[in-house]
C-alpha cells in the first residue's frame, strides 16, 4: 500500500496537468456503449467430475455476468432456492479442452470434456453432451473470464493508473521489470497474485519435501495446501484493500487541497526535474534503443498490427452481414433493431474475431526471452476487448440513429432505404475508429513490450547518477514518467513515419518470425 499511496499523488498531479493541456486519446466517432454483459450469460446441465470421489455428478450450471459460475442439483432448485448453491468466481481461470493432470479421469460419460484451470486453485472438469454444447460453454466462459479479468484495463481513472504503476514499481524494486499477466483481475486479485509470486519459491522449498505418501497423494496434498494459502491471502488482501479504499477518499480530498492551489509551481518543478533526469538518461536510452530495440522495432510493429487488423475486418463484416440480414427479413422495424444489442454477447458470435487475436500467441512468442515481456495473454485479451467494444459501439450507434430517423419512414421501402443509409454512415464511423484504435493499441503495446528491456539495461547504469532530490527516487527511472511519457520520447519517435504507414494499412507485410532464438 505505501507504493500505491505514493503513486496516487504522482498520478493525480499528472491527471490534473492534463486539464491544462488536454491532448489525449483521439476523439472517436461511434457512440460509446458501456453496456455490461447480461446478468445471465448462459445456463444448462453439465456433468462435473469430483477428484476426491472419482465420480461424475449432473448439475444445473449458470454463468452470471459478473463471471460467477453457480451450480445446483436441479433447474427447479435454482428457481426456488437461488441462495443455496455452490459457486466459483472465474477470475484468472483458463478454459481448455485438454486434461493436464497426470491422474486419469474415471469413465467420463461423454467425450466432450471442458476444463477450468487456475494457478493456485483446484481445477474443474466438466462434460457436455455434444460438441456444440462444449463449444458454446467454452465460448461463454472465455467471454466472462476475459471481461472480468480486464476490469481495470477498461477503467479510465487516476486511481487505477496509480495502482497498476505501483505494482510495476514494487516488482521493479525486486528486479522484475515487467508485470505482464499479473495485472489481470481486480485489485485484490492482482495484489494476491503478486504476494503468491513472492511466497511460492519459499513454499516450494519447504512444503513438498516433507509430504508423505504416493506421488499422486503428494500432488493432491500440495494443491490443496496451495489453494488454502491463496484463499487466505486473497481474503486478507481483500479486507485490507477495502479499508484502504475508505481512507483513499480522504486522501483524494487532501490531494485536491494540496496540489490544485500550487499546481503551476509543481509543474515547473516537475519539468525542471524531468530535464535533469533526461540529461542523465537520454544518451543511454538512445544507445540502448539503437542497439537492442531498433533492429526488431519494425517487425514487432507489424506483428502487433497484423492480427488486430484482421480481427477488426471480421468485426466489420459480421456487423454489416447481420444488418443486411435484418434488412432482408425486416418485419417489425424498430423492434428488430433493438434486438441487435445482444450481438456482442451472443455465444460464439464474436469467436471468428477473437481467433485472430490468438495469432499473437505464436507471432510474439520470442518476446519473453529476448525482451522480458510476459504479457502476451494480457495483450490478446486487450485486443479481443477492443474488437468487442467496436462491435458494441457500432450496434449502439446504429440503434440510436435508427430511433432518430425511422419515425420519419412511413412504408417498408422507406424503412429499408433509411436503414441502408444508417448502415453506410455507421461503417464510415467504424473505419475511422478502427484505424485510430489500431494505432493507439500498437503504440501502447510497443512501450509495454520494450520498456522492461530498457529498464533492465538502463537502471544499473543510471540509478547511481540520480540523487534523491525532490520527487526523484533512485530506485526507479520511471517515477516521473508514465508509459505514455516514455513513449513520447523513446520508442515510437524512432520510426514515426514508418509507424504511421504501418498502422494506416489494413494488413501490413509479414516480416521474419520473432522466434526465441532470433537475433
């Protein structure tokens, strides 16, 4: 929490300074939809495997919009006793068709298996009655997990920005320069993951050597122990974070009183310190970028743009095709338009788009070893979120324009012509927003990818030259700099014209693979 408190002041100063110079994200043309997923994403019967008894049990499962998976003995019990059920929050779980455990399953009733895996919790095994049901459950579980795992990344507040930067700085002090996929989930979950990262080596060295029994029994005992530790850590962190949030409201008021009256003087001081800091690190930064970053910069930019461009193209096609289909079978006019809101959350509908984002898992595999980037999963989820948000915004804009203009149409022909014009108008807005979003996505992730590498190479050379004066602290080169500020004068200017050309194209040319051994 001390890291968070300190970073709150720094981030608040940066946010207040933006009010004087409001140069931020480009304005989007589509109307923004903040509609959360429905209260109920999916429901149905599943067979669940009990690892302790090695038996299968049929239950009625419900996946809620807050990513809670509930199950009951029967559908009737669900409708009568909604408070009497078993449940699990699906944050940080992964969905898979593959059985990863060494212990075999005892006689699954069908071949259509589905697994939920968590690094610190017991896994869940389900069985569906068809391939279609298996695919649907996998799709909705992934949707729910993705939506809830990226809850902070979708928020635009100085508190969230301060929290995420504080986690980075905490890990940076310990020699880990990229937070990567640890930043998925809510604040308590992220803090718990960071603490488990610190605890796990100690636990692994002390607990497993003292376990008795067969290898299978040792593994089961270790997994149970790990889940109990994680549950205890998460519970304690959640309680402390809730208390801190109450204090945070008072801290916010104090920051307002302290910073706003002296904002001009503080910004002058910040600029003076920034100039001193740049004078110390600029030559090492340029040297490090020239030798370690620039040889791969073009290739990484192209690999970032390619999958998300393909995904946005699929989003556009799905939207246009769905509108065309609705117009061809138009019967009730505005009532049919209102049902379009279900599209972004319809099970499996967005899957062709999301599959394009999964291309990152192969194309960026070499970044972990070469640049210390551990955030491919976060990058994939972010790209998928942007695809879904574009679809939501397109549908929302189409609905709003239809409500405005359909009232003037008096017959079927006029309604059809009006909807066609609205579709064309929305697609033009889509093209503008997708281009702007694609460019911003690439810029953000270029910094996410290369910054850990830069910090790891620069800090030993620069920290001794940074005196702890003013708001500078020698433990961190980035205390005065957010990711956008680093981006403004390190990575992206090196390829300004090329970057604009690449991000402006739909699908850039392919470059050599970023394999782990590439040089």
